[in-house]
């Protein structure tokens, strides 16, 4: 029976090629957009390099002071993070690093854009960067304010060319010369909390990292001994923050949270606005609209197809075909159409991701289709087929035999 339905579906598709093209284009184009979007989200949120211990980590990225009609929000100072996380007993390590900053350097009269950030020594224990050369700086080098640097593979190529190894050579950043002691695998710029071209000890910073103000350019990562320590670390940090006095008299409340990676990544910088809610809502609306439009298009096209086949329907009903059988047939036909569109969409997605990766639109971001993305794509096709096929099939099953034969 299914074999016959498949043959009928192919014959119907060949009958009106323009309608077939519109239908397949709507399905495949929509699926391509959704799969590329899913691949991007999966890469940005799901990729755990270099924070491979994300399941037992919490991120501190913001501090906010607010009053009745005013508010100030920022990343934190090095002193605030080191002082108050130093009071905690649950974390086994605390990584502290600045957000990356941009500057320019010159090699053979060629200007190179450089992003650099400062870290403490524990940063390299909490995070698992892949070293292709050398090793991280240690506590002694940080304490001595040694001018040492760890660079990314891209920075190595741009600054030194194809020379290997580069450990022991010098690189200039922010008008200061640093000795390279390690090279690490690139981090995509989308992981803005951990991305950089050059990593330096925080003690060589030109800014006063000893300042006891609350606001600054740093973030922290708390590492627990196991995933079960995460709620304990969160509760302990919240307890400490409740006892921290506001820094300025015009403010009444102080907020700072140790959150999971996703919550920290989408943080809006405002205590009253949930980044998670905004992001989930925006993605849901986008997916809903992008799914609804081709579905309605398929419904209209399917109704038109069915009306054109009214004589066929009338003959089959006259020979005893039940409405249930006809509905089943047309839904199966529609599923075949959407699955064919899904196959085309999958091929287009692979081509689109390949083109995006080769274009290098976002530094170090390599998108790929994995089984999760593929499953979502096929699920979308199935939903397309059901939503756009049920109503037209129901309309068709209600056709009067005499009316259908006269059409």
C-alpha cells in the first residue's frame, strides 16, 4: 500500500512542476535556515572548549548597584573577585580574567589587530586550553609580574608566519614586549568570555588591579570538586554578596550572581531583565514565524492540488474507498513531499555551513551538522508534513461524490 502511495505522490509532483517547486523550496529553504541557526546555537552554547569542566563551574560576570531611580552595572574589579571568592570554602579553584581588549601592533610595517586579556595563574587550572607549544605561566611568574605571554594559533601565524617553534620569541601588545611561553588552540570570538589572541598575567596590567573599588573589567569562574558542588557554590556566593555593603551612598542594593554558563552568556546587565527569557522568546518567535509561513503555504497549495484531483477522489469514493483511507493516503503523500524537501534542505544546509566556514565570517567558528541538528531537522519536516496535510486531507474527505465527479 505504501509503495502505491509513493508512486501516486511522485506522479502528482510531476503533474504540476511549478507547485512542486514552490512547495519544495518553502520546505528546504526553511529547513536550511533552521538547521544553520541550530548549528550556530549548538556551537556557541554547546561547545565546551576551553571550559571543559562547565558542568561543575559557575561564572561571575557582573555586579550591579541600584537605587530608586538609578542603576550601575559592570564587570567586576580584580580585588572584588579575589577578596570575596577567597572567603568561599566550596570552590577548589577560582579563575579570574579580564574581558579581552583590542589594540594594534606592527610587523614589517603591517598593522595587526590584537586582542589581549589578563588572567591569574589558576585560570589555566580551571580551564583546559589545548597547548600546541609550551605551557601556561605559573604563580611565581604572575607574582613577579614577568612579561610573558600565551598566544593563539592565529596570532602565531599572523605575527610570526610559519615559523616553528615560537616559544622564547617576543611579541608586542599594547606597546609592551612579551616573551612567548605557550601557544594554544583558537577560541571562537563568540565565546567572548574566554576568547583572546594573547593571554597575559594580570600583574603586568597598566591598570591598578589593587584598587578596592567594586567595578572593573574582570570576571571569575568558580570550579567545584564535582557537579554536586554547583548549588553549594551558588548559595555560598549569594550569602557572601548579601553581606557586602553598597559602594556608593546613592545606591541601596547590590547584586552579583554566580551563574551557569548559559545564564552568564546571555546576561543583559540588568537585574530586572532576564537574558534567558529574552533569548528563548526571540528564538521561539523566530522559529514559529519561520515554520508557520511555509506551513500555511503548503496548506494552500495542497488544497489547490486536492481540488484538482476531485474527479479522482469521486471515483475512488464511488468504488467504496472510505474517508479514512483517503485521508491516510493524502497525509502519506504530503509526508513524502516534506521528507523530500527535508532531504534537499539537509543537502543545502551542508553547503551553507561549508560556505559560512570558508568565508570565515566569525573568527575561529566552525559550524557543523551533528546528530542533534539532523534529528531536529527531520522532526521539523515531520511537523511540516502533518500540519500542512491534515486540514487539506480532511477537506478532501468531505467532498460529495456527485459534486466531485462533476468537477
